[in-house]
């Protein structure tokens, strides 16, 4: 498992970062924590997902399949 802690002073920027990470296969663990004016959230993903293409970057073109 890979782990990453996202931190930001602005909660809406942190939420946008979490959304971007989730599109890459990351999952949030726990809750958003506030400490001294900063917000943080721990994310994790399996190592096997590192090599998969993100959902947002799939091709919209219906390429023909040749067998």
C-alpha cells in the first residue's frame, strides 16, 4: 500500500486535491483533520493500481478492435 497525506490551509482546495487523487485510484482513510489552521487527510492506494490508467484519461474515441 502507498500512503499520502494531503494538507492545505483552504478546505475547498483540499477537497479538489482529494477529488484529483480519487480519480487516480486513491481512497481516503479516516476524516479530514484540522490542526493549527491547516486541514489534512490521509489517502491510500494499492501498489497494483499505480500502473492502471486513470478513469479521467480514458480515450473517448471508439477504436475498432481487430482480432
